[in-house]
């Protein structure tokens, strides 16, 4: 590895921890706070993972610990892992309380994603301005004098936020142009020097042979800050969180299908820890790095929420399924089958992460 590559990873790994650790702690704080509110005994709130470094505080029932592995945190509940006669033990709590505690971590990650997207939309309000390629001869773009290198700024006064998530940030522009096909619209365009002009253009109605509305390709884009409005930002944050989670759900389905049917090929559009670190390192060198890192943090938080709700032990969703099944069959305590399910699930989860990480390394991406 070159010196530049080594420096790249030395910058990127701490940035990942700065992003990931607070998101995991927020998740665990959701479990902790809800457990305390519903009177389930919390034995320990740990920063990092064991082995334990030291106890940093205590209250009437909970130890607060600092642990050596700085990759998140955990909450240890009475009766969660072993049998307990304590009436306030997790395993002895009513099912509704158990489910509420388990879903609280997921809810906190969803809320965190929405708050981060609100900050991005309000403080930065980044809009996508695609750079166009050479217009097609005879197309609406050519008729009004658009040129390669021009950028699309707005259509009928409508800009497109980067929070309108898609596989390609220009997707919302393609969709908007198609929605106005056959109409005369007011298009604000900027030349390569940033000078803006407004043109009236009648968009083409796409056909099977001419499947375009404006008649240009979009080769890259710029993210341009603009004045943010808190009300609009709140709407973008809510819709953006929903879009991010829907895209993650589709990606998880694709990865699961590929893992089951063709595990020798790397999953497209999905990254493990190495790939995420690589992306963070590259983003940190961009002019709008802070905004992009906050945006990544929001997407990772939404990802943590959705992954944790999957019905797979030892994730929160898997634990919820176990609690429901136990209650349906009248089971009490923590049985051997339950413990085996958690251990086996954890092993499979580690194997899956290793599988994704292998393809991260094969793809490369760092200098």
C-alpha cells in the first residue's frame, strides 16, 4: 500500500467511527430509556463493546461502563440472556412492554435519520443541477440553443433536492421532464461559467423511437446550496427518510437473492464496512464534505433501523419474533433453543458481513 493509501485509511476509519458510534449509541439509548420508562431493570449501559475498561458511573440500578472496542454500545437488561425471578426482568415483562423496548432502538434510528435530513435540507438545502451533453439534432433542447456543458437549474421554478433519493441523483430531473412532456415550460439554465438564462421550451412527447422529452443526456451533476425553508425542509426530511428506507429495502432483497442464488458474485450497489469507509474517505475530500457526511450519516441511520427490524436473531426484529412465539406457546425464561438461535444467527450475520466485505476489498476504491 502506498503512503497516500495509508493516509487515506488513517483519515477515513476515524471518520466512520465518528459517524457510526453515535448512531449505535442513539439506538441503544432508545432501548435504555424505554426500558426504564416501562420499569424493566437495566443492568448496564456500555459505551463500546467488551472487554470492559472501567465503570464510569452508577445509579440505583444501572452501571455505565467504558469498553475497549470503540464500535458502538449495548444495553444489558435483567433476564434478557438468562432466567431471572426478578419481577422487573425483561423475560417476565408483559409482551407489549418487551416489544416496545425492542422497537424503541429502531424508532430512534428512524428519528435520527429524519433529524439529520432536516438539518441538511434546512442549513444546506442542496439542489441537483445536472450537466447536459450535446443536444439531439432537432430536439427541443437544440431548438432553444442549449449546449453541452450547460446545467439545468429549475423547471417552472421547481428545483430538485438531493434528498429526492434515487439510484441516480438526476432521476428526479428525468421524471419531472417526462411529467411535462408536450407542455411549454420555463427552463432556467446556467452556462459553464455559471451565468443563468431562462428559456421557454416545448417538451417533446416521448415515443418508442425518440424516448426523450428535452433531448439531452445528463453527464454528472453539481450540488448547489440554496436558501433553506424550515417547513419545506421538514417535508423533505420525512419524504427523504421514507425514500431512503425503501431503496435500502429493495437493496436488501437483491442482496439476499444474490447471496442465496449466486454467492460467487459481489452484490451490486451494496457495501460492507470497507466499502463504506472508502466512500467516507472520498467524500471527506469534497468541497461540500460536511453536508455529504451528514447525508451519509442519515442514510446509515435509516439502514441501521431497517436492518435491525428484520426478523432474524439476534437483531431486534428476530428478538420480537422470539418473544411473540414464546408467549404464544406459554414459554417462560431463556431456553436453550432461544440461546442457540441467537448464537447461530450471530454467526450467520458475521459470515454475511464477511462475504460483503470480501467483495469490498476485491473492488478496491481507496488510493
